[in-house]
């Protein structure tokens, strides 16, 4: 099989033309092109709008065709499919996974398929009940501290855009995508250069994955929170777990900590137990919201609104003179800004969209890099204190009920309070309170945002539009600490296996799932 890259079509051209374009690249008659499939598809709007394809196909005498065509965009396909380790004999004591986000779910899937079905503890609830708890929070401001946008089956990604693109590449990524498709995700994620599932599809995928785990023998316990650990001779001996039916002791020798980046009480418990961790840089800021039609026009120009073009996104960054970086994060075309708090009295924002991305607005994080030097002290939990300070201030400014402070961009740049929206209507629920964010956020953060907005507007015209809305505060872009682990994947306390974004080793659904598979390999090798 051969791979042909950089085949281009306009939005008005049909994909059926790819066969002729591929044949021309190979310098063979079109009739010789067999089994053509789209491997990757992207939109390039840098110089006119084009779809750019990578296809895979078969032709007779492939070696001869390859040597004759002399095209750098043509290459043989030499994929090595991702393989799980060979099954092993299960130990007397099953492994335990704490957290049912992407890291925990894929770690559980790998362990179960290899003969080690784990006990999976999740402080939140399954997708069906969790959806009800989240909707109640958004409608009324009544927060369940254990079942919310951060906690529950699927982790924080279950209420997001469901982005599956990542800055890293690994052999497990195709396996992860194919697993999602097998459980009901759209097949487009296998070929889109920037794949996304969308919250609506994720809520179908997660129960299907749960059913497979149960069929493989996993013991899934929703509403069970890790409250403490017991150790003996420098090794893990047991967990203390709290549930609605009471607390209990769970003997354990191998525990995967797939906590997610918001399990602050668990980080505090682990720190008190002597588990070594360290602070790490993160980024904080606001959600910026535009009309999707304006972003489409900025990117697609005259072709904005073309029925074959997806809702447009962007990826922006700049470096300021003081050394800080400002960048877009988790952009949600056609999406909404959501309340993502997990603690009482603290406002947190995030973004979410459905697969169709058909909402009126586009929103994205507008974040400023911070380092441990910005934290109130040098301890490993100092980043959490820093985040909480911002969230406390946002809650107080909103006046309670998880109302978020908001401001129009024009007013923000002029340092004057906003009194209401312009053409961009904020989508955040339970609602926003208009004000001057300079009175809410730290001075260095506002100064960085104000310096960056005109710079980013030159990259995407309209980014700093007067009526664009800034909603505060976004603090959960990444975990502010790292649980130190060795080459064998274990923490300083043997028997603990830190994993995923909450442990400081991933950043998003794909990388967290990949780290879950990596951690499962460590445990399987130990059991073989």
C-alpha cells in the first residue's frame, strides 16, 4: 500500500476527484488506483481555502511505481499496529485505578484485556446521573462537589469539545481513536487532522466503554472517593475509601492514580502521606467569546458560510517583552462557555461544544503563562493555592451563585467597567455580572492580556473586536503539580502509579489516554 500526501481540493470539488489526483501524483492511469481511502484531511486557509488530503491506496507493481514517480509526497505505508502485551495470570489482589477519566479508562481497558481486570474507583457518578447533576448546577448554581464538570465518568473531557489532537505522536494514538469509534464516536475522527468527538457523542461513548469494562470483569464503583492510604515498609498496603454506604478499607498492592487535575483534596492527602511531588508551571486567564460567523469570515474570507466548510477555529500565541507567553487554549467553535467549578465558593470557566459545532458563538481560553515563582510559596501545593485565590476573587466579584465576572474587550482595554453585552451574547450559565476585570484579576495578568489582545488581533482580524466577551476565570488548563515517578512508573511510595493529566504527565484526552496505556504496560510487565 502507498501513501500520497498533499492532495488538494477546493470546497466546491468532490472527494471523488481524489482518485484522479492520486493517479497523477503516481503517474499511473486512474483505473490502476485501487482501495483508495482518506487517511487524513485538513483545512488550509492560509492562501485561499483548500482541503488537504493524505490518502492510502494500492496499485499494481507498487515498488516500480514508487521508484518511477519520484515524488516526495509518495511513500510506502509501513505502519506497525499498536499491540497490547500478552495476557498474564492475574494476581490474588487486583490492581486498583482511582479516577475514570481518559487515563483511568484506557488503563483499565488495557489491564482487563490482558487478564488483570481492575477495581475502578470514581468519586463522581456515571454519565447518565452526572449529566443531570451538571445540568442542575448550570441551571440553579447548586453544585455537587463530587459530581460535576470535573468529577465523574469521563473526567473533565466529558464536558468539553472532545478534542483528540495532541502535540505528541505515539503508536497508541490510532488504537485510542479506533476504540472511540468502536464505542460510537464518529468515524471522521480517524481522518480529521484536528479530530473532535463533541460532548454529545462522548456521552454515548462512555457508557459503551463502561459496558465493555464490565464484560471484561472490571469492578466499577461510582461514588467512591479515595480518602487515605496505608503503607507498610515503604510500600502501599491499603486504601481508605469513602462512599455513600460508609467508609471501608481496600487492601491494594498496585494503585493507579488517574486523578485528573482538580482532585485537590486528594493531592493534599497524598502530600501529607509523604508522596513526593513538585510544583510545575501552568497557565491561567479568561474565556474569550466571539460570534462564530466573525471567526469564520476572518479565516475563510469570501468562502465563509460555505456548506462544506467546518466551523472555523484558531490557534494563537505571542511572547511578551517580560518573558510571559499568552496563547489560546481549548478553542470551542460553535460552543458555549461552561461553569466548571468543583469547590463551593469558587468560579471556574471552561469551554464545551457538540460534535456539529453549530452554536452561535466561538469561545476559547485566553491564557497567560505562570511559573512557580508566581505562587504564594515554594511548596508543591502552592499552585493550588494560586488557582484558588483567582477562583475566590471571581466568585466574590460575581456576587455568589457561581455568577461569573465578564467584560467587553473594548472596555477591558480602556480599563472601564462594562454595563452589558454588545452583539456577542455570553453563553455562560448560571450567568455573568458585568464589571471591570482589572478589579478582579491580578495586575500582571490583566496587563499581559491587554498587551496581547492587539497582537493576536493582527493574526486573526476581529479577535480583539470591541464586543468580544471576556469571562473570568479559567484556571484548570493543566495540573499545577507533578507527582514524581521513576522509570518504572511508580511514585516515591512503591505500589502507587501516578498517571495522566492530574499526575502532571499529560494535557488533554489523547495524551492522558496514552499515558494510561503506558502505565498499564508497567503493571502488566510487573505481573508477567
